[in-house]
C-alpha cells in the first residue's frame, strides 16, 4: 500500500490526536494521515481512561511558577524553554477537549475542580473515544492496525515511514512532507513484578514498546536523558497509580512501624509531596532496610471518601477495584501496600526522549516529536501531551507550506525496508529456526533487571552490571537477526522486541555516562551516590551513527530561564 | 484463572460484522475469532484496560484477575447507558455495590 500525504502522524494517542485535529484546523486542505498500531478508539495510555488531567495552570499560578515546580520535581534539571512553551498552551488545549465532549466537573464559580496544585478532576473513562471522534470529525485519514517499523530518510531528512498491516499483512509505504512521531514511551524493557498470566499487569501500557525512540535512534536522531528512567511507586500487585489516593485524598505513606517516613526523612524536600524520584526512593529504602512493607494510610477516609475513591479508580484503573473485591479488602481495616514498578522510559514523566526544539522539531529535518516520546520536559502528563500536539502541528504545517514537495524514495531502500519488516515471518515460512519474540523478551527483561537496576535489585545500578549488560544486549541484537514470527501478531511482537533492544542499548550508554546520582529512585549509581551540580548540571545526550552503528554520548548545557532556587518549588 | 473470560454461551461472534468490537478495539491485538466465537490469544498479555468488556453488546466478556493477584471470586461488570456507565461490583462474600459515572458531556 502506497500513501502520499502532507502530514504523517505516527501513533494516534493523546498527543497524536491533538496534533491531527490542529493541523486540519490550520489548513483544511492538508492531507493529514495517522498510522496507528491498534485502533485509535482505545489505544495507548488512555485505553482504560483517566480520572485527572495533570498539569493545568490554575488561578494564581503561571507558566513560570509551573516551570519552577517542574524543575524542582526533576531535581533541578529541565528544558525550561520546552516546559514554558508547553505550559502556555495547556489550558486552551484542555478547554478544547472539553468542547469535544470530555466531562470536567466545576466548582460553583465555574472553575475546574483542583486535584493537587497542578491537576484537575475529569470524568475521563471515555477520553480516548472522545479524542478519536474529534479526529474523525476533522476528516483525518486514519489507518488503524498499521505497525510502523521504520522512518524513511534521505540525507538526514525524514521523508515518510514504513510499516505493516497487522490484519491484512500489507506493506505500508508512506511518503510525507512532514512527520510527527507520537508513539508514547517504552514498557517491557525490564522484568515485571508479576509473573506468568499477570506479567502485563504493569502500570505503563505494555503495548507502547518504545518504537518512536527506536525509529529515531536508527535514523540518527539525537536523544536526551534516557538515564532518567521512570520507576513509579504504585499500589502493589496491580500497579495502580497512587496519585488518586495520595494527592486526591491527602493520604500519607507509612512503613511497617507506622512511621510517616516521607515526612520524617524528606521534610526538607517536600515530605509527602517530594519530587517523584524521592517518592520512589523513600519507600524502596524502607523496604530494603527491613522496615517494609510500606502502605498508603487510608485510616482518615470515611465511607463517602472510600466510595469516591472506588469511583475514581473505575474511571482510570478499574482493576484496582476488582482487586479489592477479589481479595476481600476493606480499606477501613486494611491498608493498601505500595511498591515500585518495573522501570519505564517515558518522556511525559521524565526527561527521556527526543532532543527537540521549542517548536517540537527534532534534530532530523522534517521530523517532530511530541508526548511521551519527546524529551527534556518531564511532568507533562496528559495536559502537556495535548499542548505539545498543538505546538508541533503548527510548526509542521508551517514547514509543509514553505517546502512543498514529496521526496522520491529510492527503490532499493523500499526493498530493504520491506525485507526488514517481514523477515521474521519469512524466516519462519522457510522453516528456519530461531528464537521467538517471547523467548527473547524474557531474556531481555532478565538482563535489564539483573544488570541495569531493575525493581528486583531495588533499582541499584553498578558500573560492572552496566558493562555486562552492554555485552548481553549486543549478543541479543545479533540473535534478533534470527527472530521468527509465526503470524502477523507475532510479527508485531518481533518488532516490539527489536525496538526495545535499541532503546535498552541507548539507555545503558546513558546510565554509564552520568557519573552522579541525580535522581535517587530513578537512577541510583552505586559508585557515584551524590548529586554533583558542579560537573553534571547538563543533559546527557546521544546519537547513534546510522552508518557505523556506534553510539556517541555527549552533554548539552542546561539553561536556566526562570530565575530562582532550582531546588525550591 | 484468566485475565479476561469470554463466556461462550453469550458470545455470538458478532456474525455479519466486519470485525466484532472486541477484536477491533483491543489495544494489544489480543482477541480473535475462531469458529464464530471470540478467543484471547494469550491471556497473560492482557493489560486490563477493559475496552473489550465495555464494548461487548452481549456482556459476554468479563475481566478476572489472575489467581496470583486475586484469589477469591468477584465480579466487576460495566454497562454503558448513553452518557453514563454503570459499574456493578460483587465482592467474594456476595456484597454488592453499584457505581454510576458520567462519561460524556
Ligand atoms: C495507567 C496510566 C494512567 C495515567 N493516568 C493519567 C492521569 O490520570 N492524568 C494524567 O494527566 N496523565 C496520566 N497518565 C499519563 C498520560 O496518560 C501519558 O503521559 C500520555 O497519555 C501519553 O501520551 P502519548 O500521546 O505520548 O502516548 P499514547 O497516548 O500512549 O499514544 C501512543 C500511541 O502510539 C501508538 N503506537 C505505538 N507504537 C506504534 C507503532 N509502532 N506504530 C503505530 N502506532 C504506534 C499507540 O498504540 C498509541 O495509540 C497515565 C498513564 C498511564 C499509563
């Protein structure tokens, strides 16, 4: 299948949907195309719904005050230019989605109901169908069940993308005047906390497997801050978000002795509201030092609160509610345990992702990155992803109007990409032997957990471990040349695995490079346990040379734009 | 116990539809039709987003926690009614709670 389009959007999720509609609004004559691996009605992080939009600039706050907070939350290192441009668009973006049909409760003065300093409550069970409908109304061309496998480039310029139809087995060749990548972050890099039939009960969407990063890495795009992993503190077993209880109901966390250890140990850093890495580090240290399990203390919640708590989880993470019922848990006399999750790479929570400009253009001409796949501006969440979609659409439309031509694609490149896309399936059909994606997944996750600071190692990262992992991942990448896929679904799993290997390799390089511990809980470098602003108040960036395959790691300066103490919100 | 259970006495395979909603919407591409019934390819790969459960016109799909995570029998049944969704929660001891949530403006 060959498609020519003005604007190509890879991934019809939170950020991708906003970008698509914005582009059509700016120029209804543009042809805007979304390639989506699942079906946009229920794909990506928002598949199950949400109960809050984090990041809204409330009355009395400003983009600058948001940046001060987000910078502190990221332990003093943030792309302030990105955070500022995003914050300026967030409120308008949310109001737009409200008009599309998202119910948002308001107070008697008509203001959105606050959840914490930066959030608002929403009735978001159907947020994804609502976004999908807006995309449809805007007459965007959506191709569902198309798995993108690579970008098409010509002399460092992105000229489209390729993929395959997981239903029809077609090869998709898309030529575009501009491309926006919006495929979300990467899950499944590490051994999860649960086994067997529960292995996908992880917090981040297990179907976002880092493709957006991987296609950029392979094409030579610059990446930033992969070492700022996202290890989340969540309700143990089901890995449900805890913000709903902790922020929504102001419930403290306690250790097995009943001590409010966050308030005790981290008072100077915000206590219960300390930056997220510390909120992971705190409980994990308690558990590691024999003061676990740790709990979220719901004692103060009355019957009405407990009912509202369940309602809110039904909008976002219904499994938690089923978990209560399936284990006979009554929150009045039993607390919920908390624990860390497997580590993820997620630009919406941390700084990991594409190195971008304020217009969301990447280091490759013609390519833009938004949402969880874009780096530098952590703490963007849903509101920030919306805003980035709008910003990138504007820039991409501008770019299309100024340089109005599709590029010819070299037929040799097309053959090469077609082979690369279908090789695991063809190998199987030829009767060749090789590992299956699931076998390789287990190996990858084991290596990453054991040598690259997985949750089972309390996230601790050692130099020696990283060196071993480097060798192991290299070996796995060689093995991946023999991967087999028995059907189209497994072909998708094969590409997810290949993409995660590329992400894992870059992650290890980043972790090795930063010789300090800036984010305890996310990036605990055993040999370098302290924060070191003198040497490391910089971004660690990387670029894989597409010709040699070498990964070059280097630094980029941090620039303070909003004045003030970086360690104070 | 599985992560989703497809009650085959209720599942009609949505004959006549190009793609049954459960097959169409699963973000992990996990559901397929065999002999006019829906099946999950690999129960362990389910994320519990409940897209299939909410969309099934016959109420034939139910989310169940794997035994590892929830060992008592309980039910959580969503039903979409216009602009609201009604959730019925049945505890292992038979206690029942009903919740109503707005989902559209
Ligand atoms: C369980 C959970 C709950 C959350 N709750 C909240 C909340 O209440 N409030 C809040 O503000 N934030 C919340 N967040 C964070 C927020 O949801 C994310 O930061 C945001 O949705 C990410 O948007 P995105 O567009 O980058 O990714 P997504 O919305 O996940 O979109 C990525 C899209 O790309 C597609 N894709 C992936 N790979 C390919 C490929 N190879 N080819 C084609 N398409 C592909 C995916 O299918 C998906 O549709 C939550 C996150 C999770 C995981």
